[in-house]
C-alpha cells in the first residue's frame, strides 16, 4: 500500500469515527432472550412490546437533543428523530404504550438497565460496564 | 344537470335532523363529571398505597394551531359535521385547532388510569374541554390488555389518534372518509391481544359500548350499542388493518323523539313532494278521516325505513400502509351500512409522501359516494290520478311512481401539502385541498365538509372549492 492510500485510509477511519462513536445496545445482565437487530428496531419504534421470550420491554432512549440519539435513530433505526417521536405519539396519546424512558447520560442509562430486568438501552460503547449485557455494537 | 330545489333539499334536512335538548346536554355533562370524579377517586385511592405516587404519574400533551379558508365567500368549510359554522374566504383559526392534555397514573406495572381532556370548538360553539379518554387498563400478561371506561371507537385506521395531527402527515384526516362516521368516543370496554410470529407483529381488538353524540341543533345520535373488532398485522415496512363495527343508532330531537316524524313523498319531477305523517288524521289529498297508513298499504314500512330508530350503523374498513422511512403511502377504504334514510356509503383515499430530511411533500386523493336506496309508495290509482292533476296544475311534470330516496352525494378531493418538522416536537404544515362535490343520482348537493350560506348547491357550481390550511402541530 502506498503512502498516499495509507493516508487516505487513515483519514477515512478518522472521518467515520467522527461521524459517530460506536454504540452498544444493552440489556439487563440476566436477560437471556435471544434478541436480534430487527427485534431491537421494532422495540425502539414501538412495534414490539415484548422480548422474544415473551417478557415485556422497557426501552430507554436519550434526550432528543443529544447526538447519540440522532446517531441511533438515523444510523440504526433509519428514521429521523422526529419520525420516531411521531410514531411514539400514536401510542402515547392512545394510552397503548408509554414513551421510552428518556435519559441524558450513559450513567443514567446504565443505572436503569442494571436495576430493571426488562430494560433495553443503547449507550456509547466505551461507557459499557460489566453490570449489563451487550447485545451487539454498531 | 338539475338544481336541487327546496323539495329536494328536504330529505337531506331530515337525515341530518339530529336534535337534542339542553336537558340532554346536561345529562351528558353530568355523566362526564361523574366519570372524571370516578377517575380522580381512583387516582387518589392509588396515592395512599404508593410511597412516591408522583413517580407513577406522568402527563403529556398535543395540539394544533391552524388557519383555514376557502376561496368562496358563501361556502364555509367545516372540519366535522358537528360544527355550527366554518371558515369561508377569511382565515379562521377555529376549525382544526385543538389542544389535548393527557395524564396517566400507573397503579402498578400492569394497571394504569389514563385521562385525556380535549379542547376544540364543539357543537355548542365553545371550547369547553371534553373528556376524550378516561379509562383504567390492566395488562393480564404481555399479550392481553383489558380496559374499561371511555376511549375512542377505532372504526377507522387513524381513529385512535385522529386529533393528534402531529402523528399524521396530513393537516386533518381526509374529510371524504372521516366524515362518514363522526363517532369519536365510546363508553365501554375492550380487550387487546398483541403478539408476534417470526417477523410479523399482530394485534386483535374486541370492543363494545355505547355513546350519545350531540349536534348543534340540540339533537343527538344515540348509539345504542357499538361492538367491533379490529385486526392488524405489521411486516417490515407494511401494515395491514381490518376493522368492522356493528352498531345500532337512533336520530333524536331535543326531546328524545326519533326523527323524522314524517316522510316526503316525491310526486313530480324536480323533487316536488308532499310531506306525509302517521300522525295526520287525514292523509293529504285523501278522503276525510283516511290516514296515510290506510291509504297507502306500504306506508308503515316506508316510515320504518325513514325513521332512524335503532337502525344499523355498521362500518367495514380496510387499510394498507407502506412506510420505509423515506417513502410513505397509506390507503384506506370503508363501507357504511345503515339501511335507512341515512344512506349507505363508501369512501376511500390514498396519501403518498416522500421525506427529504425534515421536509415531506405529500399528495392525496379521496373519494366518497352514497349508495342510494329508493322506496316506492303503493298508492291507489284513483289517488295518483287526482294528485297528478294537482302536480300539473302547479306547473310541474308528473312521474310514473311516487317514491322516496335517501341522501345523495358524491365528492372527490385532491390534496397537496408539505410537512416541515422545523423544531423538536413541532411540525409546520401547508395543505391545499381541491374539493369537488359532484351531482349524484340526478341530485345536486353540497358534498361533505361544507356549509353553503347562499347560492346554488355546490355541485351545481361545476367547479371545485379550494380549501387552504396552514397549521402548526406540537406534542410535549
């Protein structure tokens, strides 16, 4: 590999790192359900209210202004944040479901997930602790 | 094309002669108060068992501030047929504007009470908040939820959240379809089953209850029972929903008397008619002392058709939605069966939009028409001969058989709009509707969603009415 292409590859890497940091989807440490990416998407879009093992879900999301929220919604759910808000509004204002719990830090998400067996959240992958189980990273 | 004359207008007037007295209004308000107090008591009862009851309490809200106008000074647009007046050529803010406040109290992870107050201009021309949702729900397990109280009758795809415009692309639900059933609430109970199978998620809902819907003229429509089922399946970007409601309704005046009390028998062309009533001691143009039932053998069965007394109000509905995040398309079709002077009808719409980031332009087309039924009077030959002479003397042409037909209208709407999510929890929408009421079954009419203050029936104008709307929707 030439120096030019190495430099180019490196700059691409830096660029992608700056687009968004790696995000980890986490659940309670004792959650043994087999949860795939599609399940997670449905849970965070309000389409699925239970894990594959039948237990209810309690999703946790970030404040609407945060960059991790935008990265999760657009990068993983492939929706704009306002679309996600509109989808949940249909459930909230018909009483069918409560909106996801909103946090403003990884620490708050970790605290909720580690103490709630039904919780599912996403955080910056570098903030993950052994108290929670990582489903996958992206 | 013929213009409707006063005689032709009559069946329409009769069909919409929904009446209720202030006494009935007080009853409705009283019931709301009782309902609210019951919910408040439940919430209060919950507090005594909770250490930090505030943690279990949550609230949220939604609303729309909207400006609407038409392009005709004499044609007012109304968002729903319970509004006493609407917006004509000047911008008005009181058509689609709405504000809702919802509070929820979780007694436990499984049981909660939900109360939603909704304020929008109503049939009494004020903004008095009404209790739109007030129920207690209990989750039996992750799949089954039961609830009892007041909720929305889910007759159409978007019925549940038809007031939450932020949830929808449009500025308001398509008038052609959603005005076919003004029903909003139901007092009753339901059970919802939700589950998934591989990549499919699905839901079944059974509900039953009743409701009384007041109208501006003091009357009401009493839904004696409403019982229905909805089923929906979601797969990837697709949603399919089917719904059916079986209901019985009565159209009553302010005294609780079922309307109408007479029938307009069409005896000549251009809708020339006679009003006959079972209460008449002598039927018009008959021998003294001869009632209409004695004169016309099938008079009572025709009166039964005309009077909306415990008549069906059955709605069948199908919706197909595709939304991959960028492209959005929603199609819905419905059929209404009433077997009465209130026509059976059908309506459908399709709305399609494409998201460019926070901006989504969209177009929609909707269509509705009534499915007419005609009943013929079995009048004696001598009676018709005499009456035909009177028709000719009055300057009109005779017809072969005397009849009554139910409400007739037909309409299509082409809409274009844009939604701009300009701020968190807020969307700006601009929409232009080109609405075309059409002559139907030889009768001109004013279509759905309009009040004509002067001039020809709208369909007789031979051109479309343009409705312009600018609105801001919000949630919090």
